């Protein structure tokens, strides 16, 4: 077992532990590939903790993950455990918000059209499969923004939100209303 796995085993949902781990990776960027390798072990519970840590890292310094977007998107298409899906959906939301906020930022240099198309596909999958509300809510926001570029996304998003609205939780309905209002 590696030192990184040992440290990850101490990580929980507390802000303090996630912050400590994110700082550890930021101070030792050469360990980011190992963290991603741990995220890739989607059948192992440790991958969930690695995903939490990756999300916290992104919140602190989104640009740290940019050289690894191909790998992250590849990993995300395989994750299925909710404790991993939720942070990956949040990472996508952060990336897409950053991408559309300023057309000349660092994210725009790395996040290719192919990446954005794959993120669109993954987020739609999260909306139409049995997922908890958090990844679905993050996906709604992500897809709304992607729909400003890909004209087919908004009509599909609207249909899904309208069809699933009555079966959704209060949180799902709240985010749906917000997005549907923007869609007009």
C-alpha cells in the first residue's frame, strides 16, 4: 500500500481532512497521477475517498487537473458508486462554469470540444439513470451551460426535466424549476 493510500484512508467528509489532502496534492503535484490511478479503481471504496479529495483539490485549484482531463473524463465514464459520482459531477460543473465564464481563461486552453461532448454525454447519462439528486443537479447546470454551445442540448434537457419533474425530490424539483425557467 502506498503512502497516498494510507493518507486517503484517514480522509472523511470533514472539511479539515479534505483540505489537508488537497493541500498535500497541491504541494506535491507529482502525486496527482497516483491519485487519479486510485480514483480509477471504481470497484474499491478507496476510489470514493480519492474522488472526494480530487473534488476538493479542484475547488482549491481547478487548473491543477487540467493536464489530466483525458484521464479524468475516462475515469468518470466508469464511476458508478454514488460517493464517487457526486464529486465527479461537481468537478464537471466547476470545469464547465469556469469554461463559460471567461473565454480566455486557462480552462479554455485545455477543455476541448471533444471533452465538452463527452461531459455532455456523461451528464445526460446521470440524468436518465438512477442517481441521487446531487449529481443530477450538478448535471442540470452543466448541461444548461453546454447547451449555450451545442444547440441540441437544451431541447433534450427540457424534455428530461419535464418528464422527471413529478418523480423528483424537492431538491430535484427546485433545480429543475430554475433550469426550466432559464430554458423558457
